[in-house]
């Protein structure tokens, strides 16, 4: 029994309940494939936490990254923290070409706020604004925000809306 509010409780079930597609497959010995979400597995299985380390090692050694959404989101923070503009550019290209669901856009926005990356935060908020018409998913996504995050999101959405009208 879980005692307290864990990160898995914050985001795990909301991923399953939305139209967001799983981003990882596990293939069993019987060739059966199970589609899963890496944030859920990372919270309960340490192996998945090493995926970010693997992505960083691939970058540092000049190999192709072949990013998944969750790796790219975490790399925003790493690239910002360690001042790696080239890695940040790779991650930004990934997000500009990625077909984002509202829950993923919200995750990206929150991570960009935490990392202090205003450029990607702007991209995320423009994606959120485009995807807001799916009110059920948007409503579920904003329920996870703190009061301060909600105020910041509304401010960002207002700024994005004013840009579109200029």
C-alpha cells in the first residue's frame, strides 16, 4: 500500500486514461508485446532510470540519440543545467517534429519551467493552446498543476494568444 503522494500517483494513471500513446514496448519470451509508459516504469523499476544516462552517453560519444519523448524531456533539464547548447538544439528539433498529445505538451511545459528554458516553454504552450479543444484531456492535465503552475500556464497562454493576434 502506498503511503503518501508519490510521483507515480501524480502522473501514472493520467497517462493511461488519456489518448496519449504509450512510448515504449516490452516484448516477452512468448513474442507478446506490451505497450507501456516510461514515466510509470521509471517510478517503479530502476532500469528505466538508466535510460536517461544511456541517452547522455550516446550524445557525449557522438552517437545517434533516437530519442523517445521521456528521454527528450529529461534532456531539456540536463542540457540547460550543463550548458550544452548543441544537445538543447537536438532536443528542440525533436520536439518541433514530434506529434505531441496534450498530456505530453503539459509535461514538456512543466519541465521547461523547471529548467528555465523559455524557448521550449513557448513551443510547449503553443502546442497546449492548439490541443486545448480536447477539453477532457486538458481538464485532466491541468488538475495535476499546482496553483503557481496554473497561474504561470494561464499567463503563458495569454501571451501566446496575443502573439497570434498581432
